[in-house]
C-alpha cells in the first residue's frame, strides 16, 4: 500500500472513531471529494455497521466457535471433534495420537480465536452480499453506469491543427488526452478540453468534450455535442461517424430519451453497422 493510501485509510479509521484532529478534519474534507476515497469511506462505514449488527445477533456459527473456544480454555480434551488422524503404515499408537493432541493444544488455543474471528468476518461478507436480505455497501450499478461500459472513446491523438508547429498547444492537447484516459478524471479532462477549444476549436476537440459529458452523466449536453458534430459535416471518416452515432445513442438510452429504442433497433438490424454486436448486447441488457 502506498504511503498516501495508508494516510487516507488512517483518516477514514479516525473519522469513524470520531478521533480526527482539526488539521486532519481539513485534510479529510479535501479527500472526501475524491470518488475512490468517498467509496472506500462508504464501504468501511457499512462494514463497521454490519459488523456491529451481526455482533448483536446470536448467530449459530458464531456461538459454535465461542463454545469451542471456551472448551479449549477450560482444558477439555474433545475441544476439536472429528479431526482426522493420518497414520504412517499403521504404526502410530493411540498413546502417540493422544500425545500429539496434547502437544498441539497450545497452538490451537492461540489460533481458534482468530479462526472464530475469520468466520464472523466471512459471515459479515456473506450477509452484506446476500441479494435477498440486508443492506449492501456496494450500490448496484445503475442503468447509466452499465450503458457507459458500451461506449467507444475516440482514438485520436492529433486533435489540433498545429501539425506540431505550436508546441504549447500540442502539449496542452496531450495533457487533456492523458486526463481523459485516467480513471475518474473526466471533470478535469472536460475543463482541459474546453480551455483548449477556446484557443483552437477542432471537431476532434469537440468530440472529446462530448465524451467527457457522457462520462460525467451530462447526457443532454453530450447529445447536443454529438448533434453539432454530425450536422457540421467536418468529420468524414465513416468509422468516426458511426462511433459518434453509437455514443449519441448511449447518451439517449442512459437518459431514457424518447425514441432511443427505435434507433437501437435499427442499429441492431443493420448488418453493416460497426457496433452491431454491441447494439444487440445493449438490447439484451435493456430487455428489448
């Protein structure tokens, strides 16, 4: 684990225990805006709550481990029932077996509590993932998140008209693309592309802006961006145009705009459509 990750984990633990200092509170508020940090916080909080709830229940498996642990502490010889004994060529006597059990007892005394804890944690995990009862710390992916997995991001690297002559502009473009390809950096990428478009607007830059809108769930703005690109006619590559049409359809489906079902149906029946398989998979996902 990286040092920064350890610090964030420590902040989460102190927050859940109500032990944050004033300085740590400031740092915590700064990190809470990060998607990964807030997701980890929700997970840890739900895990802690679930553990507390489970601890209050008289779970049969939990009681079993507690009972076995009590037997060992009190020195009973049958603390671990039905453990198999593997004899070597049938030469191990019952006395030797008994001696081995007695020798192993201190080891069992040490590890049984850990085994009990592990079992309880396993029950917590099973209960948290149970689809039939109880809350879950992981929010199931909504339709928009599932649909977003079908998108096809642009593969353009040269998005300015400088042709390499305007180094600062090219450098900004590379920074924008890097942000776009970095997980959970779409808001920063959007701001970067918008600033770049002020200096030099190209269809490629506008396309990336549309993709940033799509990935930040700004579906209406994404659709307007795609419509503008399709109407301008400056992008002539057939594959790029189909990609724009496909991503536009995803934005409409995610926002449940009227008429998207008919567009998806047409794409799924067009054998020349580049994303025919994806269209049919999306139909299956949406139950069409």
